[in-house]
């Protein structure tokens, strides 16, 4: 086993998502030595995964290579590798090849994975939507199902889809798929649209939102052709059907899982890490782990305490801000100052329901907006999230307004290349996204 030797401050950041990139970026701006470790060579912009899954964007457009992000940060080294073990006592990570990387500080930003809550068959047959690979795998699967549905004259459920989870992920993918189905029918690629069912145990979609937003989102989903099935839980997922706790079932070959998330599996390799809800790491107000003042946990892998006694939700804005805050506390320590408790600037909550349909609640009083105004809020927040990973947010803004204004049914063609965001990057800055065509089968959905 080899080990990397340290000279001076050296921060090891595990995870290259919004939290990890924000942390490394902030430290790199100050010339601090950072080693960023991630199994992928790219940063993925999760808010647009549903558009990759429904062929509205190519996967490469929402994956920014880490080396391109840190090209102007010579003190930031990017390592593309799997991590076998976290050693919080020695501020180190061990790669699967045996190499050990240690530093003066360890920042755990490993992200999340889908939480199937022990539902039989869910891990084997459902399709999560938490990564670019997940989105591309789902896209290939839907494409196969559409082709099968176009050839079949029987109502065998080939085009029927069940989406589990009525949060933003479930609502956004449901809206996108209903629009896709309508476009395919309009262009005569399929004889009729499949049935799209959105299932949630709760009494409303977008539960964290206001009652007004619940009503708006529900109405728009129904108008677009979806069937929200609330107060219903999933008891089993099979390759050809899904079963519910009321004794009924739906024939389907496509179950999309947006029912929750838990901490990345690598967290379990660490000893003495306090974990709580969702298997996430419990942290102190300054984002450090109790008993380990040089170990930070940020983003979706952490339970970050809020002032009201609860923990902050797993949102992109929380991840990015916690990453920058952890970096700030490390810099304060290096300058001999005290760490500060994390203070979250709430940008609001929002969700896209489809083209020309969005809902947002912003401000301290959660002012509710719909339609173009809500989309403008969505756009502003996501442009800010993207700015840390991509310098050309104007390209994103231009693309997004075009997406919102154009008529979906008239522009989406299954056989055409999805519309691109005109980043204008060097052709060498291409992420390596590996999805085997064979992985598009339902049994690969949870892997």
C-alpha cells in the first residue's frame, strides 16, 4: 500500500458533486492544496437529470469534467478513483487499488444513493434518478419500451409508467414523460400514450410546498395526462408490474424511483462516524464531526442541523452553500480564527412540472409563484448553482428560456438529437459516461 505524503495544509475532499466542488473551488481560490477524489471524472448537474431521461438533453450537456472546472486552480488535484475506506482518525481515504491519500483535513461530500426502504424488488427492477448514468439508463429503457409499444397492438402495459415519490424529482419526471408521450402520439410514433401514474404515501404532491402549490401541481399533472395516486404505498416491484398496499397492482415495465435517498455506501466503511436519519453523517453546527475537529461532512451525505432543531433538506443550494462554508471554516482555522456555525441562505423551493408550468416559493414568507414567474425563479437559482461548475451560465440561461417558451409537442422528435446547451467548450472537455446498452433492462435499474 502506498501513501501520499503531505507538506503544509492539504485538504482531501471525497466527492465531486455540488458540495465537494464548491469546497475545493473556494479553497483553490486561496491557493490551498486540495485533492478531490470522485469515482467519475465529471460533475453532474442533477436538476436537469429528468431532461436527459426524456431525451430533451444529451447526457454530456449536464456533466462537466472536473479537470475543466479546476483548470485554473493549480493547487487542486483531481483523482478519478473508487474509495474503499474512509479513515477519519488519520484524515485519509484508501482507494480500491490500495493507495492511501491523507491530509491535514478531510471533507466528506460523497453524496447520496436511492433509498428503497426495503421494498421487495425495488432495487432490482426500479429505475432511480440520482445520477447521469441513471438518467441515461432510463432514457435507453424508455426508448426500448416505446419501440415495443409501437409494434404491439395489445394493451400489455409496455408504455405504462409508475413513478414512485411525489417530491420534486417525481413531479418533474412525471411531467416530462407525459409531455413526451403526447409528442410521440402527435408525431405518430406510437398509437396512443401510456398511462403515467404518480404514487405517493402522502396526501399531496410536493409535500414541502404550500397547499396552493399542491393544488396547482396536481391540476397541471392531471391536465397533462398523469394520474396522481396519493395515500398509496408500494409493497413490491416486479419486472412486469408493481404492487400497492391496498391490494391492487399495475402492469408496467417501467418503475421510476424518486421515493427517497440515503447516504452514499462508502460512509459505512468509516469507523466512529455518528450517523442518523438516512444513514447520513450527523455533524455539528460548524459542519465538523463530533470528536474529529478536522473532519467535515457536507451536502447530501450529512445531517446538517438547522436553528429550529431540524436538519436541512437534501437540496442543491444546501449542498453548495455547505461546501463553501466548510472551506471558509478551514480557511479561518488556517488564519487562526474560530469556525462559524453554518448559516443557510434560503433561496426557496421550486419544481418544474412541464413546459410553461412551474411552481416556486421564495422569500421568508414563502411567496408562491406559478408559470413564467416561477420559471424565472427556478432559472435564477439553478444558474447560481451552475456557476461554480461552469463559467458560461449565459448559455444555460439562453437554452432554458428557449426550452420554456417553445411548444414541446411540436419540437420533441424521438429520432432527433436532443437540443444542446451551447456551452462552446473545447472538444477535449468531454466527460466519460459509461452506460452499457445491456444496462437498460429493468433489472439493472437499482444497480
